[in-house]
C-alpha cells in the first residue's frame, strides 16, 4: 500500500498543479473535518496561487483530537525520555532531508524570501536535535537531607495534554519551538497552527509521524482561531496552553485560562528598537537597521520598527540608512534577486497602509516608500514598499503600536539616558539593541533596557534556540520558549519533589536535628 493510501500523508495533490488537500491529523490518521468544510491557503506573492485546500474543523474535531491526546498520554509519559528523544532526532533528520522543499513551501505559503524560509526550517531542525539530546538529560537535583538515612530529589514530570497555538510568521520554526520540548518532556499535544500557514504545519507534523511518533501523541487541527483555537484553549481535557501571536489574542486567552486555573504561556508582539550611539560604527548600524526593519518584510515579533539615534549622528545615519533601504528589491521570495517579499494577507496589507497614513497625519516625515507596489512581479500579491519615516516623536502611534510590516521610524535622542527611556516607554518589551564602541555604554544599556532580549552591536533579530526566548510587559507572560533549564524545559514540565526516609523511624525535619 502506498503511504498516501494508508492515511500517513497530510494531503493529496489536487488536480491543479501544486495545490494540496490538507487534512487534520488525529490519532495517527489524516482525516477530513466532520463538517467536510474547507478553506484555502493562498500564496501572498500571487493570490491566484492556491497552496492548499484545508479542512475547516469544528468543536467535534477538537473533542476527538483532545481525546486522542488523552489516551496517548498514559503510554507516552512512561516512554523512557531517551527513546522519546530518538524519535525527535529522527524527525529532525527528516526535516533536514526535506529542508530545500520545505523552505520553498514556506516562501510560497508565507512569503518570506527563500534564504529566510530555509533558516526557518533550520531553526526547527536545531530545536529537534537540541530537545532530542535533552532526552538523556532532563535533569533535576539531588541534595543532602538534614536528617540521616533520608534522601531527596526533584524530578521533572510532564504536564499532560498541551494545546499549542502558533502564528504564521515562522510557520515551521515556532511549531518546532513548541512541539519538540512538549514531547520530550512527555506531554501529548493538540496543535492548531495559523490558518495562513496550514500546509507548512502539516508538513512539519508529517515529519514527526514519519519518524515513528505513536498515534495520538501529536494531533493537528485546522480552523479559525476564534472558534476552534479558543475552544481548544478552554477544553476540559487540556492541561496547559502555549500560545504565540498578537497581544490582543494572547491577553484574551490569558483571561480564559486564568478563570479556569489553567497554565498558559504567551509570546506576543513587540515594538523593538535599535539605539545608535554617537560612537557607533554607522555602517554596521545601518546594516543592522536594514536587516532588523525589513528582514521577513518587518513581520518578525523582534523586528526593529524604531531606530533611536543619538542627535550627534542623527542626520548622518539617516543619510546612510535611506539609500541602503532603497536598494532593497521587492518581489516573489523564490526569485534570487528578491530582498523583501510580500506581507501575509489582505488584512495585514490594509492595516500597514493605514499605519502609513497615520504616520503622515501625525507629522512624521516620510522619506522612502509609503505605498503598495503593484508593478511587475508584484502585481498579484500583497506588496508594500520598504517605508522609512524620520523625525518621529516617541509618543506617535507609529512609534508605539506594533505595525508588523516593512515600516520603520527613526527617532532622535539627546543621550544614552534619553535613548533608553525612549526604548522603554512602550507597552511592549521583547527585543532591543545598541550600537556603540564603548563597553561602559553597552553595560548600562544591557542593565537598563526593559526587554526580554538585548543585543550589543547586532540587530534586534537573530535569537538562537539554546537560550530562553521571550518578552516582558505586553510581549510575553509566563515562562519562556526555547532554551533548556530556565526555558522550554521549565515551560513544558512540572517539578515533583520526592523525599525518601529509609531510617525506619519517625524523623521530623527542622525538629529532630
Ligand atoms: P494572531 O492573530 O493572534 O493569531 C495567532 C494564532 O492564534 C493563530 O493560530 C490564530 O488562528 C489563533 N487565534 C486567533 N484568535 C484566537 C482565539 N480567540 N483563540 C484562540 N486562538 C486564536 O496573531 P498572528 O497575526 O498570527 O501573528 C502575528 C503576531 O504574533 C504579532 O503580534 C507578532 O508579534 C506575534 N508573534 C510573537 C512572537 C513571539 O515569540 N513573541 C513570535 C512570532 C509572532 P487563525 O490564524 O485561524 O486566526
């Protein structure tokens, strides 16, 4: 029997070239939703290109997926962690084998340029290998008891069934950040990806299925976040939730989970900033600003949407930044010469253009871009020109609210203290950076910047999976993603503390010393 026939693949190719039929993955089988309804996943660089026709789930599908995860939990939690790790290692190998095709798929479904699509897949591979290795660690502590003939230790135990909800901007990496650590810790999972990147999500799950994950351990459901996502988060069979997406959605889900005493981790938006000091290497800072502002078309939670420049180098920086940004080529990310791809969908496209109008009306000076591109190979997609505002006041809406597109604000600062205050005075606190040659300046910035991540002489983007990732204030709540101890392992496991008394008599701590 061919793999497709025995239900091991996410979808069958439709008659039209390249369009996939994407199903849910429940209890080890690829299945249509109960209703049989579907929706489409579209290439944002060419809206005539339908990447997938996707099962639109309802509550019954979620119920089924949660039941499958509950059933699988009993066996999976008792599967030795090194063996769980071997399966994850195989999944990472499969992702590596398919890296090229997955990277291309990411570009087609999400729009990021191919080198970034490949980087996104690599991040999931890295996380797979990292968490596979954790299968042979997952260490706790043994410490001496104050009493004789007694030992004590802390051990990590799984939480149960995790509901995982992911955004579209890292369609394989973010599922990797969540699924690999959740599984290594012995949890089972119901995963609901963004409706904009369902095909990537299905291919990621396919790799884990092919690696030999037992049925029910990882379940995938597609459908509208407000319906199936929210139902999943509040489902009585779910023990904990990990969400990445916008602040509005995350805050709503925190409220739901708070009311039912359910653990939730949220990673949300950002209004990240680069500080450029008067002693900075300006060419390096410009490179960092261009990459931070326009990489992934500005659609990274860590994108540099504000550049805060010391007054002494303000004009000089702007004079270098504008030509560097204007050299960026907009287009389909599969074409080699493209630097900046489309934005994800019509609603983001309209939102970004609205913010550009807001910036103009607020009195910021538009010196580059500022409009949609509908020429040449941009004619069929959601393209917006790299857009640069200067003379932006820190309190303007374009300097305070997350735009999530290729729009950057340059703000003048008097000195280091002023720059740090400007960076800190937004509701968000995800990533920041400073360009300076002075070690003392960098130390003060490192101490005083109120963000979860700080970069020195590098842009606001580029986190690596070995360290915890996440923000403060409106950027994140609860424990962190990525990293090991202090990061993802703490998020996806609970501590259990065990005291064993082998003295054969009553021994009272703090009393019988
Ligand atoms: P979003 O609209 O909040 O959606 C995120 C996910 O939540 C999607 O899967 C969505 O499903 C689902 N969802 C929407 N409403 C829901 C509800 N009421 N209950 C349960 N689930 C719901 O965010 P997005 O537009 O996909 O992503 C962009 C945002 O993510 C930005 O703010 C960005 O900064 C943030 N982000 C943060 C990080 C980080 O690590 N801090 C990383 C990446 C992105 P549907 O797609 O079906 O609506």
